[in-house]
């Protein structure tokens, strides 16, 4: 494998730790075409953030479940997320539109596509999405305020909720950590879940963006039932049984690229 930029490399390291329970530093250096010293620095950074534990010659998974910070999620399932974002971009109504965007890597990719649209008002609680759109003169940007979550760049809590309660959205595009017919929409943090639920309640139509790895997954904090969602856009890596269960619950599912 050719040398990757650091964010993609550490994301790949974390995926391997999650899949195999441990990694060997020498093998990683060969795989990513970097020096052993570079891999050791990567592992040290990840250990400092308590995302793994270093060992002699490598690293092992930590015992507790964790939420991967968004800056390391960008490299995960990149092609699938880009395909989902482009599909949603094509499905959104043309002309004047008031659009809500929660935080997340796929919603951020969608925001980049939306940057050239006109007659668009974007309401978001995500700092990285706001930074993407703030200098675009042809669209209107509204931020919620709130308390920043470093893992997701989202503003959450009562201040964000209160701001959203005063707004009306035609469409909300929501990123999740898990979606299933049984568990509905879920995420890792209960305060974030409540703010996302508030945005959903203010929208006439709710679209969930989730790469296939999130379909069928249930995380700690519930956002809303899947029946509150008009459309799920995922990709062909999604579990077919999970997709079919969501369809049977009454939610339309579009599989980007076909299934």
C-alpha cells in the first residue's frame, strides 16, 4: 500500500485494531510504506487519546467501547460515504430550500456539494459544516449555538435545542452511528441524540445518511424511531436483512449504486 496521509493512516490502524484486537508495528510500517518511527508516533498519539494501548512491538484494543473522533472517521468507508452524499445531493428538491444538517462525515461531504447551490438556507449545529459554508455568498447559513462536542464538532445541549425550536425546516439530513428497524436512529452520546431529535421534529421530511456499516447497528442513545424517517440513503455494503427490515417498517430506502 502506498503511503497515506496521517488521518487516513491512523483511521486504518484503528480499523485493524477493532477487527483483529491487536496490530504489529513492523507490519503496519511495511503496509503503509512509512518508517517504524512514524508508526510508533501514530500509536503514541492514539494511546494518548485512549483509543488503543501500546505494547512492545505494536498495540492492542482498549477494553472499553469508544466513539471514534470525526477527524479519524473521514478515512473510513470514504467511497461509500461519498456515493451516499452524491445520491442525497441529487435527490434534494431544486429551488428555494431550508435544509437542516446534523454533524457527521457524510453530511460534511454533502455540505461540500451544496456549497455551489443558490436559494439555499442551511441550518446546522456542526462547526465543520459551518466553516465549509460560511464564505459562500449565495447561500444563507444559520448556526444553532450550543456546547461543542470535540468528537463530532457538533454544538449540542439546551442552547442548540432552543435555537432549533424556533426554526422550520423543509428537509433535515441526519447522520447517525446506527440505524435499525428495532433500535431506530442511535448515536453514542445522549445529549447529541436529544439535539438531533429536536432538529428532526422541526423538519417536514427527514433523510438519514448512513454507510452500510451503520445499518443494523444499535448504539447507546436513541434519537427517534425509524418510522420518523422518510428516507434512508445507504450503500450496497449494508446488510440486506437490515435494509429489508427498515423497508418493512415503512421507511423508503435508497441504496446508492444499487444492491
